[in-house]
C-alpha cells in the first residue's frame, strides 16, 4: 500500500498543491490528471523519493518512501542514449535499476513491446513511439511492486496504448500498485482504478 499524508509542494514561491493525502492499495491504480504545471510530475517524484515535499510524508508498505528495489519510476523523458541500440538501452536501464536480465529476458521484453525487428537499431533512428516502447519493455523486465509512470502514453499509437494498458493490468492482477500521471485516457478496468485531479 502506498500512502501520502498531507503533502505540500512548492515551486519557488508558487504553491502547487497543499495537504494532499492519498492511498493506493496493492492491486490498484491511481491516475493523476490536471493542467500543465499543476504538479503531477512533482507528485510522482515525491512518491518515488526523488523530491522532498515542503510538508508531509510518503510511505510504501509502512516504510518511508519506496526503496529502489520496490519501485520503477518512469519519467516523461525516455532517458535513452542515442548511440545505443534498443537492446543495449534496455539492458542499460535494467542495470541502473539493479537488475541483471539474461539475453533471453531482454529479447522477450523487446518482443512484448513489438521491438524485435528494431532491437539492433540505434535509438537515434527510432520513432518517438518506438523509443517509448523501450520504456514499456523496461516495465515488462522489471515487475517491481510499485510503478510510478509520468505521461507513459505519450507518442504511443493505438497498439502501444493497448500494450501499456495490458502491462498495467497484469501488474495490478499480480498485486502491484501503479500511479500514472497522464493527459490521455488509459483503458483500465474501472474496479481497479481511481482518479485524482491536481
């Protein structure tokens, strides 16, 4: 269970939100919406322990902010190295998360993201949607208990959106927790999903 208690966020003198509390149980997703600049990314970074709140606290499974071994944080930028191939980028992202995937696991994750034919191409020649799919392959490769996703649907086509929704639902059915900030509608089961607007 992920809980935030009375969070306050400021950007300089600007108050983004105050006294925000939320609870997301295992097997549930929380979709965070709001206008640009409302604090969605700031909230996700607080939940990941990457940004400290001006006030309040975050706990995951009763402990202060998620340990890296429990959390996957996917920012809105793809964080890829242009000179590396899709497979090399995926392995690098997994290594940064402390995972040691086998070649077969990397190939399987790329296949799940429909990147098999692009696996050996440098990221610089991939479309924005294909670059996003490397991030989806990362999710498939790192089934951590908590996923924090910032605009995960950006640049995805219809098939990519369906793949994203499928990955999220599988994570939830396995007892995971997902928080996603998004401007786009994600086709997730209503009984597994809650919404807040900042």
